[in-house]
């Protein structure tokens, strides 16, 4: 008898697949929220750096997707 929690592919528990761009956007949004709501100035500063870096990464991914292959 098979375990009902195991998907038919046999690759273990099923996971939701999140596109890279959506995942990075969520990370950037979370970092931006920390810049506004954290009481610790170091946390705000580092969160701002993360938000900027993730934004640049998203821009690079979008530009790479636009280039012909």
C-alpha cells in the first residue's frame, strides 16, 4: 500500500513552486516593510540594503529575459 501523502512521482512531499521573480518580489516587499516598521536603526539600514540589492537582482533577471537567446 502506498502512502497517501507521497505524490505519484515518488519525489517526496509536494511543494508549491513559486516563480523566482514572485519569490524575490516578496523578499523585497518584506525588506521594505522592515525599513518602515523596525525600531532598530541597524535593522532598518540593513533591510534597506537588502531591498535595494533584491531590486537590482530583479531588474537584471527581467533584462536577461528580454534578451534574445
